[in-house]
C-alpha cells in the first residue's frame, strides 16, 4: 500500500466465546468520557492485524523491518509476554518506502488465514524527465523478495503449539515450495509442528494507464479477511476491490469494486481512491471500511455495506476521516458499531487515532478513546469487554469499553 496516497490498513475480528459481559459493559450507561490506552505489548515489527484465540492469547501479524522476509506472527500472552509463532514470512519495502507483507488475520478453529500484501512488487513511477509522480507505480526492476506477495496463506497449528512453541522459521525455499502449490510442514526441533499452504494467489498488478507514466501499474494489496457461508472475502486496498474465494473450487472472483470520489482538497489528485481496509460479516452481508487517499480529508471515509449475493454496496456509516476497522456487536435486538480511525481530524496523519461507538449508523458517535497513535486493527475480547488495538509504531494497547 502506498502511504503517500493510501495507508497501511488492517483487519480485526470479534473474539470467540461469550460476549454477554462485553455487551453489558459496552452498551449501558450512554455516552462517557474517552477512555485510556494501556500498553499490552511493545517492540512489535509494524503490527497490522490481531486475532484472539479461544485460549485468550492474542495473535499479531507484523509486516517486518527494512530487510526482506522479516515478517512474522507473534503470540502475546495475558501478561504481555511475546513469543514467535512463525517468522521469515514475506516482507519487502513497498513503493512508499515502508515494509509491506503479512497483514489481515482470521482464525478459524486451528487454522489461521493470513493475507499477504503487496511487498516490493512495485516502485514509485517517474515521468519522462525522471521526476517521481505521486500516485504512480511501475514494476520493480530488481525483482521481488518473495513469490508469495498478494496471496492468502493458511497456517495450521495445534493448541499445544500455541501454548508452548518456541517458534517456526519459514525459509525462502519454503516460500518457493508454497508458490509451487505444495504444503509445507515445519518443525523446530520440539514435538510441535506447523503446516502452511497457499490457498489463493491474486495477480501482483494490472496495467493502469497514467498520462505521465507510460508503464504505470495498479498493484494488488490483499488486506482484510472475513468468512460468510464458507466463502472467504478479502479486501484489496490497492485495487479497491472485495474478492471472493470459493474454498471448494478455489476460484477467485471480484465481488465489488469501489469507485473513486472527487477530492475536496485542491492541489492533490483530482479523485480519492476507496482503499478498502477492514471487513467483517454483518448477517449475510459485509461491512467494509474505506480509508480513502491523500491528503486524507475528514468526512470522506465511510463504512460500506456490501451484499455479496447481489454484488453491490451502499454507504452504511459516513462522515469519517480514516476508518480502518469496524466491529458490529448485537444485544437485545439492537446493534451498535465500533469503528477504529487511524487519525481523527485535519489532513494527513498528525492527529490521534480514535475508537468510536455508533449506537446507530446515523450517529452521532461516542468517542470511547482518542489516545491512539496510528492504529491498524482492533479485536474485542467478549469475555472482558476489552478492546485490543495494534499501533503501527510497534505496540498493542488495551481500551476498556466500560464507562
């Protein structure tokens, strides 16, 4: 994802288990003062997405650092201790100069679905005079760091591995085997094992004509994950799509493409891309957050409702700045919505991130917390009513939803 025109977004899931306590805490008492952010874990490598296991551990995807294939998935214990589940995952420096690799997570039983982003598939494009052109990209002339960019992986691991593993390493040879359609089983010298396979592969890019860059491309950037009726849905922040993966046949088709909108701020690109990020089931439909692009003006970001059967979309919650994740929570016949914003006011990313609650899609929202620094994903622990939020600077923080 190009940070100059888009961002690095995320995905989140509502934790498994009872949600009765969380509902009682979250949706009683009306509006209240914004809560506090308490550090749960730090030292993470550009965390992008979170998921809670049935045992109450937190899984965090990390895009990595400056060197190739430094992505990993960590396990965060209840006391904040970090362990590595798997490292050596795909990662590369994208066209905006940021690490890009593993992103969205979705845990189904003992299988963890992982979205792998654009990596170093492209670099910033230039015009005929050799000047960089914002919003453009061309194929990386130096090749890519991983054959697994723009794909979905499935990682199978046991409850014992979750409890005690000292971590697994994915090698470049393993990556090449996965790209060739093989399953890879990893061992770390102990009794626990981990199996990984690639279940979907999106095109790294398609041609996208640009008046100043003859060989301009539009890159795929799989980001968020959701499952409805055994169909996997994936947001693509690079191509402004939601994809559907049929698990039985393996087919991959686009469900809906989000159109650009006029840019209300002069001096920038005339239109803003949609940049879909978070995605979550809502009955038999989907809620998708649209982050939008530079200069990230307030009021243009939205939560969209997508009907996957009819392949159409409509605005569900509007008037946001940089919506990056959403969770619907239902209780006693009504549903409220948690919305995570990367930043909250002004242009670009100078303002704090926010956790908002909408008692109805029409709003207005209640600010649950405004103490976040460039948050990327959230997950609600239904047993405690606590929201875990990952921040791109390397932390996970907790926010109580009780007044």
